[in-house]
């Protein structure tokens, strides 16, 4: 798949990606209007995709309800937040903090396994390289670990985080970047 970026490296377009009949996808910078779709996608993805690796109790601790879009908007505008869109629908999003932490990376349940996440990560990686970031680190769910490994991340350690008094295992992973980007 080809990924091309214009001057704003937060914007990229895929012309060859297909997901459920979608012929093209746009990866672009977050806009205020995306917040309601993003919070729904976050909640639905956790409960649909992560249910194979986490208990119902853990899922409810992680995402007990759809988050408030206004609260999330105030956070997303302060970060490099990218959105993958197809047919005017948000199908994935990612947030990269200034300290190189990839805080959020979620794909719609129907987009998983169609290359959307890989293209979104390539766009995040391009943005990071162009801004001088030398590494990206993330706290990755059991479910997402294989995806991140395929993107070149290495496990630094396994950890247990607590959400609402419930323990959730995940992995601290890191990818060192080269000035040329790529996988």
C-alpha cells in the first residue's frame, strides 16, 4: 500500500486500501467534530476487540461508559491526534504526546486486520520523525501486542495497571525511529 503525505505530515491518503467496500481512506489531523465518534469508537473497540484477552470486569474498569467528548476534545487538541476516515466515518485514531508517548491507538472493530492501523501508524511515525522524535513508546494491551511488534516495537516490560481498583496487564513497548522512518 502506498502512503503519501502532503506538507502537513499529519495528513496522509491511502488510495489502495479497502475495508468493507471502502476504496479510499484519509488520514488527517483531528478536528473538534471528530470527538463524539472517537469516544464511541474507543468504548466499542475495547468491548468488542479486547474481550478475547480481558474479563468483563476488566473491560468495565477500562471503559465503563462512553467518555465525555468535550473532555476528550480538550486533551486531543493538545496532542498530535490523527484520525483515519473512510466514507465520512472515523475508523481509527491515534494520539502522540510531546514526550514520545503514543497514548491512544484504536481502530474500529470492522477495520481491524485491513491495514488501517498500519497506515495510521506510518502517519504517526512520519510525524514523529519530522519533528525530531527518536523513539516512540506505548503501553499496549495484550490484544494489541502483536500489531505493535509487527510495526517494529519491542517489549520493554510487562506491567499491571489499575483502573477503578481492577488490575489490567499490559506491555510497555518502544520503537526507535530512524530519520527515514519505515518498518
